[in-house]
C-alpha cells in the first residue's frame, strides 16, 4: 500500500495532548477503512446521543 503525507493542524492545550491525539488518529486510520472513518466522523459530528453512549461505554 502506498503512503501519503498530509499537513494538518490539531489543537490542544499541551504538546502531549496533541501527540496523544495524533497517535490515536494514526491507529484509527490504520485499522479502519475510509468508509468506516467517514461514518464514525459523521456520527461524532451529527449524533450526540450515539457519541455520548460511545464515550460512556469507553469510560471517558
């Protein structure tokens, strides 16, 4: 599989927070398909009930 680079900006209060976000996003990008990531993003952006349930299930 080819590798591509992209520049993006991630906000956070501290560098460690941003690094944690990048690491988590990298795992998601490597484990989920583009279709699955788009669906996940859509749910997070548009369905606060499902997002709240997922956070509760994850303990966050």
